[in-house]
């Protein structure tokens, strides 16, 4: 889907919701894009799923209800930041379409769904955290895409095929989208 033809109002933030399997490249892309947006003078925050689990949601497990609650918490954080002109890169698996759709309803036009798409096989080969190896050993159950579902987005604003395109190309596609929405530089006061 193409970005809107007119930039967002000055000072309005965005929430770039990067969703995909573990190891698909969400955190890597969020870091690259955040650095480049900051270099252009934008206010940016990365809300990484792993950090949120560790710091904000250590009370949650991996049941559907707990995963939904984790996404709800990130939606609230993203809303607060983006209402104040921050571009948020929320990098989290967020496996259920229903909770991502709720985030879209809550955030309105600020919500931009970015499907960071890679097959389970490619993610298992990458396995940056060793999680797929632990799943294979039986040390982890309820693992998204293996023993728990991942519901792909139906109409994301961007689909990044990280098996076919490099991280630089994928990052540039996000940056191009942001430029079309908020302009190429930071808003003026």
C-alpha cells in the first residue's frame, strides 16, 4: 500500500509497528531506522519487545491473554509518545491480528503496520538469540510460529521481505515511508 500523498500535520508522531517472527529482523531494522531518523533531527524512540518483557511486563507469560496484555501496554506507551510528536518504532512479534487491529483503532492514523516477513526456516537459521535451538531441544514451548500461531497482517502499510532484501534496503523503505508522512527533516518549532 502506498503512503498518503500529504504529510502528517507538523508535530504529529507515528507508530511504526514492526511485527514478524522472532529473528525476522524487527529489532535490527528498528535500530537502523531510529539512528537515521535521529540524524535527520526527528524525535524517535524504539520500543523493543524484549526490553518491554524484561522491564515492563515481567509479570506476563506467553499465554494468548498475556501476549495480548503485553501488546496493549506497548500500545499505551506508543500512544503517549506519538501524541507528543515522537516517531515510535515498536518492534515486537505481536502474533495476533486482533490485538494489532486494536492498536490500529486506538492509535488511528498514527499506526503504521510493518510486516517484517521471513519464513520460520530463515528465522531458525539466523536464530540470533538461540531460541529456535531451544525450541528444538524442547526447552521452550508456546513459541510463536512453531507451537503457537502467528497471524500475518492482512493489509499492512509495508511488507519487508527480509529473506529477499538486505537490511539496508528494508530500512530505506521504512525511511521513504516516514519521509512521505512527516517530511524529510524534523518539524520546526
